[in-house]
């Protein structure tokens, strides 16, 4: 990423999220389900 300010960084992160969701879709995976599983794992690991 070559973002130099917060607005550019937000745009770059948005593009990255979009690409990851499309990768999940291409692999026939539900991006939301994958993220929910990861969130559960994170909460368990850090006792949240």
C-alpha cells in the first residue's frame, strides 16, 4: 500500500476487503461465515 493519508488508506483497505470477498466467492466460500469463525477463534484465544 502506498497510501499517504487516512482517506487513501481507507480506499486501499476497501479495495483489499473487496478482493478478499471476491476470492472467497470464487472459492465457493461464504466470506461472512469465514469471518465469523475467525472472530470466534480470536475471542476464544484472548478470553473475550
